[in-house]
């Protein structure tokens, strides 16, 4: 398949293009600082990778993006770019959970040959909190095993047999419960989304361009001074 994937949900912007010619898949990828730069850099990076792959947008089978949870601005950028490109090329879009991409990246890095793999995927939600969700990989398929969570690091509960994966360890290490669970520092990557896309497409997860919508776990993106003071005293 010919695929374009990108994620702008964290401080890193990740983009990948896969082109398949005569049954052989080729990969072009890009990773760089995101954040405030994402809105101006994303489209030129996509155009550059597409040119390297020799692809027009109309030749893509689908356009996949990280729908969240994650940075409010980053998710809005991903959705608006997805919609614009998909409308222009008459494509469907494939929204992919960023926490699932975290779980897949951890599996690929440390347990690629394991038949069964259990992960608690975690992303820094700022304001002293984390986004989280549990996933199980078994017989080549991922299943989400918990609801999406917004929690304080000290409230995390995870079995010893579960891997913790994400970008929270440097930030919240002192507040995370002591656990023997393996810790894998990873981010959601566009290449992880390339690996996830075929199964998600087969499951009918592609949607029309107007449904390129973000997944928000936290509706409130800022606290008042009083709320921040109260939260700091309670921590």
C-alpha cells in the first residue's frame, strides 16, 4: 500500500511515507522538534517526503494521523492538515490513537518477536498529569484493555508483568510508584502508525475527511491560579 502517516501530538513531529512498487515496500521518514513549529513545518515536510517517494497524494491508499490524546495545538494541526490534504485528493483518513502508537513502538523496540505483550502506554499531559491506556498484543493483533485515563503519576496502578511505555519517566519518575515493570521510553511515531495501519484499515477504521477529529481526554487545557496552588499543595 501507499501510505502517509504523521503525528504531532508531542514535542516531536514524526512523518513517514510508504510506497509499494512491484510488491516491495519502501520507506521515507522524518523526525524533528515539533511544538510551536509544527503548524509551519508539517506541510513542507510532507511535501518533501512525497516528492522523494515519487508519489502524488491521489496515489495514496489512505492518510493516517495521530488523533490524540496529546498536545491541544498539535492535535488541531494534525486534524486540519489531514482534512485539507484528504479533501484535496479525495482520500479517506485513518485516525490512530497516539497511545496505541506508543504501545506499538515499545513492542517493536523491545519485544518484536514476542507472541503476547502487555503495555501501559503513558504520555505527559502536563499540569502534573499523564494520559494512559492499557493494551494487549496477542497473535498479531492489538486490543485496548482499559479506558483512556487522565491520572496523576502517583495514582498509576500497573502489574509487574506489564510494560510501562511513553515519555513520562524523565518528568515524573520521582512520583511514579515503585514497580518492577519494565520501562520503555518511547514516543508515538509515524513508522509505528505504518505498522498499525493495515489491520486498522481491514477493521474498517478509515473515515471520510470531515471526520478527521481529535481525541481529547482532558477538556480543560488550563488551570486558574487558585487551582494550580491547590494542586501543588496536594502533591
